[in-house]
């Protein structure tokens, strides 16, 4: 798991995007710059207590997180952070995870 | 519009398909039921539209082959919860332009729970790569977040959604084809196991196996003695906001005014509403987008109009009680229910003198919420 999470910024109009698009939805430009975001703000959370088709599921927490003025992404929370909290972002194979700002990643 | 819905049919629904049952066999049973209802022969069909998550590797032409249908108009739709409405729109135009004269629209799925789980985890590239690795729980997790947002925005609590689940279950008691017909109490609703906070078991549409079919043709082909049901207006929306909003407004918000204008009626004229109900929050969102909730007061509408069944919403029980045999077939069941109500054929759940119905579709959870939506106004014309 690496520190920070990569979003994409349209080089033409500045729109923040995730996931990456083929064309910018705002200006239809095709040139994007990767942009690392280290932090985000949790807005809503949900504990996933049941997974369809699985019987040995361990609950996970997901969150709607604002990572830029005009961009929200869905993040896997690894601690008890909640709405209003600032979290540090991490990335694992293109998926975003987060823990409370300043906290260590769970072992 | 010159085309009419001349017949509807469904297969039995089941929670767990048995050996030998597949999307294909459920579709066959629904098609046979629709042909019988329309009082026509399979030889009369010259167009077909189909949507299914579990038809693969077969495609529409394979289904035509297996049903023995030789066609001059064929469509396979991929829009999930709004597939039924999308196919309806294409079929209407197919009849009206003369591309075909009798079009079968069908959908069905038999994924089983494990199969559904696999589809949910790999629904599109964004889901596969950016959501499933989080353990997001498929659409349950996505709409848990949307529901939390709606509760915060409109000051709703769990009981507000409970009124909808309970009311739809009460309607389902009058539908012999509904999978869940036993009365549901608020105590049971609130006490149900949490699936994805704040969604409990009764907020999550139950996956079943089954299929639906409807048939469109010139109104002259409506069986004798049966009222003609036509579509006064139909509109669609795809990727309305590039997933940049909060999900509390659906694509219906982009065309609702035009829909009512084209139909020449007002929200208050509607007798029956068949609103795509994968999650209660999205029902409220669609009703609000359609202008059916006075003053935007979602809480009052949920408690009084829906909860006391003053507003006939999803009178077949909706997918939440009738079952969801995949989004496409679930959407077709909403259209079928509107037809049955408008033809005074809805039995114990019949809404007296129903003349106008609104039907919607909503689906394709792309990343943060659904990206497809559609709505139509259906009328009884004779």
C-alpha cells in the first residue's frame, strides 16, 4: 500500500476526475495530468456487513470522501474514522483506502 | 403513438433456480405467457428485444433461434434497471416506423446469489478496479452511501423508508406472483439485520430468478374486449451528470418537464405509479424528480401518501416484494403492472378506474450511483 492516491486533472480546464476518462466531461479535452492527493474529508460512511453470495464475510467500511473541491471518491476505511474527519489516503492496485489523519496503517 | 402493448406475461419467480432452469427457460415461460395473453401465435412475432445479465455467451439472435423466431427487427439492451424502458421506447418506434409489426420485449435472469455477487463485483471497469477491492458490497454499498446522503439532506429516518417497504408488501398481498406476500410490520422492518448501514434486509431488493415479456403491436391487435394501453410519452437519460453530483437527483430530472408537457397531463393526474425500486431512497429520488412529491417534502410523502397507501405506488409489490429477476426483467414487471392496472386486470390490488400510469427505470451503477434513467406515461385509451 503506497501513501497518497492518484486522481486526474484536465490540463485544459482544470477539472478533477476519478476514474480517468477518455475525454474531459467539462471541456472534452483529452490531456490529463495525474495528481496525488494525500488527504480527504469523510462525508458519509457505511459498514458492509453482508456480501451477496459469501458466508464468511468480515465487515468492511466504505466512505464517500471529498478529495478535491469538485471531486468525491469512494474509499475503504481502515479505522473508525467517521463523517467530518480528515483522513490520509493510501493506494493499493488503483483502489483508495484511508485512515485518520496522522494515524498509522493497521498491521 | 400508434403502437399499443397488446400482451404481458411472466414466468414464475424463484429464489433459487433448480437444475435445468436458466435465464433461457424462464424467458421461454414468460414469452409463452405473453403470447397467450396477447392471443397471438409465435409466428406473428417479427421483432424482438431482450436484456439479460445471464444470457451470455448467447446473444439476442441465439435466443431468437432457440425460440424459433425469424425476425426482421432485433435488439439487445445493456441498460440494466432502465433496459425495459429503453426497449419499450425502441419497440414503440419500431412499430411506428414499420420496421416490425409485432415486437416481443423480454428479459430474464437466473444468476443465483453467487452469480449475482460476481456480476456485482465486476459490473464495469470502475467497479472491478476501484470499488470491489474495497469490499464495497455491490450495489448495496453504493446505495447505502446515497441513502445516508438523502437522510442527511432531507431529514429522513429509517421509519420513513420502512413505510414504503411495508406499503409495498401490503400491495404484494394482492399479487399471487409476488415472492414475498406476508404482511411486514415496522417492528420487523426496523429489527431486520443490517446489510450495509443504513440499509437493512428489507431495503435491499431481493434477487430472484425469473423472466417477463410484453408484446407491442398496432392497437387493432389488442385482444377483443380489452382496453387499449398506449404510451403517451417516453423519455430517457444516460450519464446525466458524469457522476459528479450527489446521486440524489436521477436522470429523470433532466426531462421530467418535457415528459409531462409531451404527455399533456400533470403529475396530479396520475392514478398508478410504477417506480423502479432497487432501493427505497431511489424511489423517493425518482418521485421527487418527476414532481410527484408536493413541496419536495419527502418525509411527509413517505409517511402519509406512500405509507397510508393514498398514493398507489408499485401495486404489484414492486421488486422489493415481488422480487427482482435481474434489473431488466424487474423493470418489465413495472411496465406490465401498469398495463394490468390500466386494463382493470390487476385483481385484488386493482386501483379503481385507473386511466393514467407513470412508469420509470433506473440503473447502471457506474461508480457512485446509477447512470441511466427513463420514464413513460401510459394511458388507457378505450
